[in-house]
C-alpha cells in the first residue's frame, strides 16, 4: 500500500469508528450469560465462523484486575459487527484484529474502542483476546496493518445484526 492510499484508508476507517459508535451491550458476567451469547462456543463473523478460545471466560474474569468482565457483550458485538478487521502477524501466525467503537455512556462525546484478536490454529479461527484500547492505539494498529481484511460498508446497517 502506498502512503497516500494507506492514509485514505486510515482516515475512512477512523471516520466510520467515530460516526458508527454504538451503545455497548453490558451484561452480567456469568457463565449463563456467556453461554447465551456463545451457545456453541462459536460466533459468525464477516470473515466466517470463529471459535471462542478455551479459557476466554476465565481470562476475562482475571485480566486487568477483572475490568474485562464488562466486555462479554461487547466481544459479541465486535466479532459479529466490526467496523474493520485488520490482518497482522502474531508469533509467526496470521492474526485478525476486529475493531469496533462504542459510545461512552458517561460522556456521549467520548468514543471507546474494543479489539478482539483472532488467530488461526489448525485451520480454525480462534478468539484469543478481547480488550479496550485508546484511540491512538487503534489508529496506530490500523496504520501498521498490512491488510484490511474487512471494512464495514458505507451502506451497512448501523445496528447489531448481520
């Protein structure tokens, strides 16, 4: 990608992240809720079916002093209706980073960002991590991306449903 094209893509995705931020699906952190949104341990995404990595529930419970517990609904939203999916190498494997923006309930002018990392293990796409990121971290990630695997269409629905 030449710089001009890359800058145009980054600008376009950034604009979509700002304009298409949605309220976060906040759910109680429980096995019951988790199984409800990931009933078969998989989820349909714009790039195909993705398996939820084992220990994701435990990881969300423990990481960042339990702050990720609030993200199970957002994880589903990010995987099923991302604004962009970028491709990168992670530990020598192809990784997809799903990116979605959310309206902050306390400050409606502030946008929050969630990323979910999906790697390919034995021909199966598996979610290995979901976390919040700051705007500058998201933009840096998009700028460094070798490939944009998916970008939400201009005419796509802004609701959560594919």
